[in-house]
């Protein structure tokens, strides 16, 4: 039985490589991905749809690589695609939730994507700053460690060092 395009992408993405090959593979992919997002953000009012093979050709990617792109954008779509079932002949419609896409780019730490100037026409800069601050706040590590001179968390009113910190 032949592997699905998605299985082929996963195998390609997870392939063992030395550091140089790894960097070459992902840097090449990131350039294509960035180009795709530049197009999508420039044409944010348009619905991008067609057969997978047509869209991969439009975005100048092999079908397998385009499946990798779809894998990355899938969580930002209004209706997620069933990646395992996609073939070259599958009809695809990319209805993108742009706020979700922006947050997912932040989460992926993809600065080359969330800093694209095309975002200005979709989400105003001040709103993006609020989204970034909220995102950073929600992902901030919080220590549960109690300082010795802080009030004891048991509620006794004593300093931690004189109460439960003995």
C-alpha cells in the first residue's frame, strides 16, 4: 500500500540528517513557507481554493512539501483538513482565521512570519502588540517558591521562615 502524502511529508521531515543537511532542509522549507504566507497575507480577502496539485504548483512547492505547509496552517483554518486523506486530486479551501494564525506563529516562535509587514493590513499593529503581550503573559513561567520573609501560604500570618519553612 502506498504512503499518503502526509505520511511522506512526516517521513521527510523526521528523516535523520547531519546538522548541515538538517539546516539546509529546514532553511529551504522556511523560505518557501515564508513566500506562501506573504502571498496569503497580501491576498487575505481572497479565498484560496483548488486541487492540492494546483495549489502546490501555484505556491511553487512539490505536493509533499505543500502537505507540510498545510500541516503547519491546519490549526489556523476555520475548518481543519483531514491531512491523512489528502491526495493530489483533493479539493482544498483555505478559510483562514487570521488571529488564530498570528497566535500560532507566535507560539511557533516563527518571527520570520509574525513580523511580516503584510500583517498591517489584517490586524492593526496596536492590536498585534496586545495579542503579543497577552500571549507572552499566558506563557510566562511562574515560580511557586515562597521567599523566606514572605507571609506563609498556610494563612497563619507568620513569616514563612518562622512557620512552615522551619
